[in-house]
C-alpha cells in the first residue's frame, strides 16, 4: 500500500466531510428562506445566523477541489471534465447565491427582497444538488475509457446515482440547517426549527442512507458496514436529543452521523478514486491517478502548517459569533440606495 497517496485520499475525504458539515447547514438555511421563514424579519434572522461564516465555509470546497487537483491530477481531470455541465451549474448557483446575500438588503421593498430570496433558495438548492451528484458519481462511477476520458455525450454522467447523491446532500443540508437554526436562534424560529427537525429527520436522511447502503452492497467491507450501523445510531441519537431540547448535542450527533457516513462511503470504494462503468480495468485508483511522491510530500509539509491555521481561524470566527440570534435583535429594514434608484430597480418588469 502506498503511504502518501493513502494519506491524501484520507485527507480529501476529510476535506469533503468538513465541507458538507460546514457548508451543509448554510446551504440548508438558504433553501429554507422561502419554505421555513414566514416573514421578512424571520428571513433576516436566518441570514444573520450564517452571515459571518458562509463565505469561509466555501473555502472547504475550494480546498477539496485544489487538493484533488494537486494530489490526484488524473482523478481531477476525469471527474471535472466528465461533469463539466453540472459543475458549471454549481458555480453559477454559488455566484447567484453570493450576490443575493449582498444585494437583498439594498432596497426596502417586498418585491426586491422576494427576487433575491428566490436566488438564495434556488442557488443553495442547485449547489447542494450538484455537489451531491458529483460525490455520488465519484463513488459509483462514470463511463470512462482507458485514457480516463468520458464516453458518450454531455449528459452521459446522468444516472440514478447522480440523482440519489444530489437528493442526499440536499436532504442532509436541510436537516442540518434545522439543527443549526435550533442551536443558533431564539424565540419562535428556534422552537419551530426544532419541531421541523424532529418531524423531518427520518425522511430527509433517507437519500443519504440509501447512497451509503448502495455503496456497501457494491464494495462494502466489514468495518464500513460497522460505520453505517454506528451512523444510524448517531442519527437516532440526534433525533432523541432534539426531541428532549438538547439542541447542541443534537447538532453534534448529526455531525457524527455525517463523519461515519462519509467514512463508510469513501472507505468502501478505497483504493479506487473514480470507477469506470465501462470496464473495471479502467478504474482510477490511488496508484495510477496520484502525483509523484515528491509532490505529495511537499503538499504534506504545507498542509501540516496551513490546515491547522485555517481550522483555528474558523473556530475563532464561530466562537466570536456564538450567541443566538432572535427577531428582537433585528433592526428595522431600510434602503441603502437613493430613493430614485430604488424606484427604478423595483418598477421595471
């Protein structure tokens, strides 16, 4: 077994897990802007819970992609070229979402805010769905030939596994967001988030459970099956803790569920990093898709110094903004644009 490629396979799995844990709840909060929040004040409460952290959470996506590019260039090239269209949708969705965060409060009219609320909700949904589809396909396979190139047209990637993975991340993000809102807000939003969490957790986690189980039936190992069983126990614990009002412990239990679930999925497919659905001989593995030992060694040194700094900074950010947000802490809305400009933006169309 090659040591450095194995270490970096684990590191990339950890980066994706960190991304799903941190970005998962803020994508979920974005999706809940229209379905959960009942008025503008509640929507502003939701936005204030993720306002200081959402852009920092996206760093984990860039880091996971960058680490894949540097450590396993053939994995990166085959996956990203085969998924050009869905990843383009993810990029556009993240751009619309980011712009909506900045522009939503510029004009104090319902029409203006409604447009940006939809941009946040839809951008969050398509970003979560696209990332989930990509992760599912990197564990179940793409139609790759001997050169690692995709066979078929631009939609050759589309399959039941892609849909399942997309729904898995969407479902997890929603339930994770409800746990986060119960932990981070106060008043009516807090109580309703906890009620929705208890009611919806069994349904919203079904797709990610189906994804994990399908991988186990295909490539499962004894320890990955054990991880799946422990993940189920963690989800049950999260439900029971939320029902009893222990919101912080419920949030952490859901995080344990995610860690065990992703470990079972990545562990089952190891050492394959991207299977070929055409022929098992065309699979990309940690051996034939990795960079040189020199590159991986240099990356390990940089990561040993850089990653702890990133984690420490993000932990400090969450500590600074640890207090709950309530409707009482939201000031009156007002326009940032001059009245003439505001009227021009809201009367067109």
